[in-house]
C-alpha cells in the first residue's frame, strides 16, 4: 500500500480549513484543526499499538484496555471508531472524549481541554456546530496517521509546522504572537550552535518552533532524526493558554515528549524553577518575545516586589510601557556561566535612551553583547519593520572580550510577494561572518567597546557600518552626450510644432 506523502498530508490538512471557512473566524481555525489532527494521531497510534500487541499473542482485551501497553492510553469513548459514530451532541461528546484522554494521560493535561468543541461563540448555533464538526470528523477519517502509513519519520511534525506557518500568514498581526518564521529560527540556532547534552530554554516559546529547531540541530549532530532519542533538555514557558496547547501538541508530534512547557507570564510568574524554587540555568536561551510590550509588569518586579523578581533586573527596571529589555534581562539571568542567548528584538533596544539606555550601558560594561545582527525588513507576520538579533554570551572567547560584532544583514533576503525570506545562502553568510569574526566592508565589523562608549553606548548598526549604498561613478562624457541628444530631439520637436502652428495660421 502506498504511503502517505508529506505534500498529500499538508494538502489534506489545509483543506480542513475550507470546512471552517465562513463558519468561524479565521483566527480560530488553528485550534480546531490542530485538535482534530492530534486526536486522530493519538487514536490511530493507539489502534496500531493494540494490533501490534495482538500479533504478538496478547489478548484483545488486554491490548485495548491495559494502559501499560500504550504510549498514550485512550479510553473507549475517546477512540476514533467511537467518534465516527457521533450524530448528535457532537461538540459535547468531543469535549468529554478529550477530558477522558487527559484524565488517562496526565502528561498532556490541559492540551485538549483548552479546545471547546461546543463553543457557541466560535462555532455558532447547535445546527451549525453539528454540521461543521461532522464534516471535520469525516474529513479526518480519510487520513491514516499510523506510523506504518507515514513516508517520513517526522512527517507529522513537519506538516504541523507547515500549518502553523500558513495560519500565521492568515492571522496577520496575531500570527507573529505564536510563530517565528522558520528561517529566522534557523539563523539563531545556527549562531548558538547547541550541542548534545545541553539544556535549552525559550521563555516565550509560542508554538515551540525554536525548541524544535534546536532539537533538530542536536539530532543532526548525533546522526539522528527527530522522533529518535536525543541527548537534550528542552524547557519553555508560554503565557497564552491556546498557544501553550499548540506548543505541547507541536512538540509531541515531533517526538519530543520529555519537553517541559510551563503556562504563565514569564516576567510576573517565572515557572521554570528547580526544586528549591530558584531559576533553572541554561546553556542556551532562544526567544522572540513580544515587541515593546506595554504594561509588561514593571510594578510587579520593583519596589516591595523586587525580591520576587529572582534578582533578574540587576541592570535596571525598563520603562513601564516598553518591556523589551525586561525579557532580555530575564534571559541573561537564566544563563549558566558558559551560557549563550539569541533573541529577536526591535531596533529600538539598540539606541533608546533613559531607562533602556542605562540598562544597555550596564550590559555592555558587563561584556555580555557578542553580536548585533540587523535583519531584513518584511520577514514577520503582521509587520514589515526590520528586527535585530542580539547574541549575548557569558563566556566570550578571549579574542572576543571587550568587543562587539556588528552585522548588517538588511540585504540578506529573497523577495517574496507576501513576506521576504532568508534562504540557506543568506543564513550561512551571516553565520560564517559570526564565526570568522573579522571585518567585511559594508557587511560586518568588529568594534571595541571603547568606541561604543564614545558613542554613548548606542548600538545602532549604522553608527559602526556604512549602510548607505555607494553612488556609482558618473561618466561625465556619456551623460553629456545623453543631454545633447535630448536637447536635439527637443529642438527638432519644437521646430516641427512651430511649422504646424504656422500652417494652421496660429503663428504669423
């Protein structure tokens, strides 16, 4: 039997949006499609495991009812064979099926319960809900998501990433809240170069793409693929409960079952703590936090509440309406003594004054900045403005101490109709420049921190690299010939016009 290809799976999943289109808001598509994909995968894999047990001589009763024989145990009411039979009260029955799965599998608690299949506000009245859900069940029933049917080991995870990318485009500005473009993630992971055995964190993990790309990088170093056991520890935290659920599903579908993803506000309530209640320290921190977040929690980490801040804001409290450097300081506080951080930030963090300026000065004097990388414009969903990547390092190599590398990557992109992308050559040119650590005209420059101090600790890339396009030299002789030719054409036209006017009697 022919195996399901990734393109066939992606097309089938995207067509499920057609069932929802016109019935619910496009920003709500993802949670239902992801939910059905996850449910169908759990059920198909459960059935496959049961059949494997029976082939080995186990009784059907044990194979289908012993939780120890399954990675995820599905009570009978939650299995796809039962869901296909639903004709009335479908939303309510789906909710109960999901609750039963979570009761049987504490490791995914909250992932499916976050989806309300009986929501009138999202899915409309009972008649509309029943129709939409019945069509979705029928649509997903045509997919075989057992391991045996998949043509690639990590196909489900890749298809999931495809969906997240598509939904980010569809959701516009909101898409940027849960998804960072794959090529930007790959750039940061290549720059940080995580190794086997490392502990990696994303404190604003969105749908989990940065953690997955980090795991994939380590898997390749070990000569493996995602889905196979790899030597890495992945932690994340996400404030939005819907996005948290998507991250959990995303990681599970990529075979990363041991990842720890916490719910909550990273600034006000950091949840990645050890058994003594202290911040866990990491070898690598990767993140794309919300840009210039207003009301980020300044009052909750200053004054009488300062002790609750875990000593994260040693360089100062950022402005109340501009939370960028609060997230950066949190990340620095969670690095171990040899740790590195790669974080996407708006350009304003490079030059804003007042509170941000004092924080930037303190971090520069602590020699934390290793590289400032300017990204091209129009890379992110919902905004065309360019961003920057900060590489921070608590253990810079001796040759790099007291220096910062500036990279002007504004031209490193491939133009696309909706959003620009960075292809392999764009990514590797930037990564190679970071590794080489030497000057390249108009592209990158190693700058002594003394020079940065002379510039009032301003890190604006254009202060250190000439980013203006050089004017092409003018061939004076050729330009004059063009001018003389244009003047001759003009004079000839004026002569013809005057002759015509004379013939018509307008000129004496």
